[in-house]
C-alpha cells in the first residue's frame, strides 16, 4: 500500500490507547496489523471468543440484539418499579410488537406500560413516530384502575413529547388506520400539535426515564 510521502511512518508497536467506538474505527486500527498487534488491537476493542459465543447464543435462542435489550430492560426494571402489593397480571410482551392478548409491554394490577429503549442520536423521525404511537395507545387506555406509563431511554424523548409542535396527524401517518380512527373518534381531529395533545388529552399518561429505575444505564442513554 502506498503511503503519502509526508505521512509519519507507522509503528507496529503502537496500539490505540482507547478502545474503538465502532467497526469503522476498528477497521482503521487493524490496517497494517501483524499477528502480534492484531491480538492487542482486538483485545482493546473488547472483542473476545466469549463475547462471540454469547452473541451467537443470543442470535440462536432469542433473536435480534434489540429484542434482547428490550426484554432485559423490562425484566431488570421490574424489581425497582413494582410496588409492594403490585403483581404482573398478564404475560409481558418482551419481544417486538404486541398482540390482542397482550396490548402492552407490561400489565400489572396497578399500571399498563410501554417501553421505548432506543437511544436518540439525531435523525430520529422513526423513533418520534414510534413514541407518539405508543403515547396515543396509552392515552386511549380506558381503565381508570390502572395508570398508563411510558418509559423511555433518556430525557430527549420526553423533551420531544412535551415541546414538539408537529401535528399528531403527521406523526401517526404510518400507524394503523384503526388507531387513527380511534384517535379522531375520541379527540375530533389528528391536527393537534403534539405538545398540546400532551397537556390537553394525555396528562394522565406518566412519562418516565428508564434511567430513573436503572441508574447504571444513565450514561448509556446520553
């Protein structure tokens, strides 16, 4: 491989002081590696046979990593959010999507809840649509005995819900026709700014940061 005449010579003894933050950084670090430095670079990235074995096991037995994260967050949060006399009253929906028998991610004798675990990082339109869909789903909940809750990763999703002037109609444009029809039947129109929908129709939906229940995840949600 040709090098620029003005570039500094590469030293085989130089190993990155910090672990790569993604596959692109790892690819760069492995350029010109030999059998010795490859070991060091791979170890610095945290890539081990144990990690590979665990990932393969997860893919075989559970499915997508995002599904594993979703299921793990809910199950780890339960001991922290359940009250003394509260029990899980329906089989939780730990995988992707819900069905008619399990309309919420979590149902107890005191609450119904949806969990959105994706971390927002810019260009989040799909996530904005998804969180609005779940908010409306919870707002339409017709059980006065159980409070509706929406748990999200970090503070940015909550800020969006409370400040966005985008009309609910646009954010629900890819939701089911059934949900849009229920929304219009209940509230009259979908042309309501999201922040106004929150303050006028969805004040009963409690918004929570997952990091409040699992503080060790706070840094990961930044």
